[in-house]
């Protein structure tokens, strides 16, 4: 794990005595760990909450060279090591969901439960390579409108322009070169072969209006992971933690909070 990732990891302690253990949140492509702001106050009623930045995000800690899904899984394991956590619950969205799924398959002794949110176990290769080329050629501004439109439903965008603007600014604050490398990571990533090895109790959450990773993608996770439960939220788009933060937080608590081992 990079020292930059280690410095970015932070633990926000549970606000109650009824502690269900640490919960690590893994953010999506183009966002920072602040995307979980709306969930953390609720989650901290049951968990010590850990947030960290995926490698290379932000101009200040940009790294040289490509990185792949296994590197992000190693970063996640390194966060656990850095904070002295033997085991943790995991919740990840989109790219973060892929990271959580592979981490659960590779490190079953360290994962107590998994919540996968608005994620696909594999994505079409060519569009992600084209996005990488576009960002390298014109910067993140050239994809801003397209990405934001894929994150939120038109109805949500009309009702909450401030949230949409905040997420658009979050996207633009990324380092363009590192974002392009993450697009190439997604073009190559495929966790379908990992799903049968996920032993931790798993909840898969999707949005019926998600055009980036539609419900059929969550169905693959749910069918492949033994005993996984599938929940599709009506009218919710890709960035579900921004659209319905309290709902997502309550579902994580109901799922992970019942795990006793």
C-alpha cells in the first residue's frame, strides 16, 4: 500500500456502546471518500467507520504508472493493517463494489460481511478505453456532463442541483492521468470468477434507474455469491448513497449488524 493511501485512511468511532465492529467504505471511480458523508452519522450508531481514498485520486497524491484491481485490493488490506484491524465489514459502490468482492474472495478471514452497491462484476471494455483516451486528450471536463448524467436520474438532478454540482466538482478535482488509468483498470477488471469464493454474508443493492450498472449487473453478483441477498431500490440511479443516504445506511446496518462471529 502506498503511504499516501495510509495517510488518507481515517477511523470515525462508533457513537454508541452497541458496536457491531469496524465498517470500511470503498468509494467509486471519480469520487472521494466524502461521498459517504450522508451515511456516516447513521452508520456510526453501530460501527466504527473507516474511510480512505482509492489510490491516485486527487492531484496531490497522484502516482506514476498503471494500477489494477488487485492493487486496489492490496490497498484495502493495507488500510486494515495500518489501523490494526483484524476483520471488518466492507461496503463498496461501483468500482468499490468490485474491490470489496475480490477482497472478500482473497481474504475471507478478514471480511465479516459485504455490501455491494450499484456495481457490475464486469464492464464493456471498449467504452472504458475510449473514456481513458478522451480524458488524456481533453481532461475531465470533456466527460463531466456525461458522467454526471449517468450518476443521477433527471428527476433527482432537477430537485437537488446542489448535490449534483458537488459531485461534478468532485469529479473535476481528480487527477486526469490517474482517472484515465482507473478507466483502463475497469476495462480489464472482471470479478465473476471471484464470486463463488465469497463466503461472507453479502447484500447486493441496485437502483432500478441506474443506467451505468443496471439491475441485471447486480443480479449477476447475487446469483454468483452463495447466499447473497438482492435489493433493487425503485427509481434510484447509480449514485445511490447520494440519492438515498439514510436508506442505504439503514440497509447496511440491518445486514452487517446482524452478523455475529
